[in-house]
C-alpha cells in the first residue's frame, strides 16, 4: 500500500509528484489530492518482459477527487473519471501503452476526498483469460481444462451450494462446498463451522447464468484483486474421462490424481 497526502502540496496545487512502485500488485491511496501524480510501475523483472505485461486497476468504491489517465509521451487518455461509481469495474491496458497520470480535480474542500485504486500486473495471457470479450461463458475444450489444472491459482473438486446474483455489478457469486482441494494460491477456501467442511466463493459473470445443481465439478480459476474468478469448470466425471484419456496417451501436461 502506497499512501500519499496532498496537504503537503496545498500551497503548490500544480505540483506533479512521481511515484515508483516495484511490486506486481498493491494499491495507491492519495488523501486530499492536489496537483497530480505520475505512477511509474517498475516490477522487479527484466525490462525485456515488460511488453508481455498487462496492467489492471480497480478504483476503490468511494474513490473521489481525481481523474485517472493513461499517459504516453505527453498524450492523455481518460481511464476513470472523477465520481464514476461503476461498482467493481476493472480497467486494463498493456504495459507498453503508457503509464498512469492521476490529476486532482478542483475541490472546495479537499479534506473530504480520497483517491485510491488497487493495481495488478500480470502476463497478457492470464489477463486475456480473465477479461475475454468473445464468448466468456463458453465451455472449455479438453485441452483447455487439462492446461487449466496445471496453471490455475486454484483447483478444487466441489459442488454448488448456492448462487447469489449481484445485478448492479453484473456478477454471480458461486458458493462452493469443497470435497477435495488440489491447490489454492490464496486462502479463499477454508474450513468452516464445527462440521469441518471446506467452503469458499467464486465469482463469474452474471450473463453466464450459473445455477445451483447436483453433482460435483472441477473448479479452476485465477485470483484477481483478492477474489477467486472462475475459469474452466467441467463436471467432475467429464474431467476424470479426459484426464484418463490424456494419461493413457501420455499427453496430460501435469499429474494431479483426479480420484
């Protein structure tokens, strides 16, 4: 978390401050914004790999007091307008498309304003998986499922206990009961209650129309801004079939032990 305050620049409202961030994910909080910030993302990776990176930002729910632009060689492209209240909206762009320029808007009382957002840098392939435009709800092919098992942030066998639809955010929350945990990057799925059952939540697009149902699924996906996002999710019996077929041919990309 990088936290800054504009009060130190109150007498210099045209000041532009440079901020350098080395982490691949984090957040910026700018209290009482005045002037402008240039946010330089400089991850601890080889500069040659920068062209393969995508930057995503997610404004805080109550972020206010500044416009956020994409800046390259002096040209500004508006990303987030001050006061835009699009809930949970994520803005993504290629690392080589420019940097972030955050400019305070004129305020009568800056002490009531805080501008902030989370950011993540990720491989372009992962970003396209998370923000695919074409057919985001289509079933995965056998090859895609087997690859997802090897590369996803979480892989679990479980059932859909309930689905909560959030119309305002255009998302569905899948409440999952976990029968077997193969992998998780963050502790999204945890033991709950005295029964000792593992449970967790996975988000997906509302338009995908996920509904509660019987049977087990293999849930895979990515962590994104601290939330589990659904990737491939075949019925478990179908996954067992495709895994066995690939293993018999020596084509499965990794071992997982699907039983």
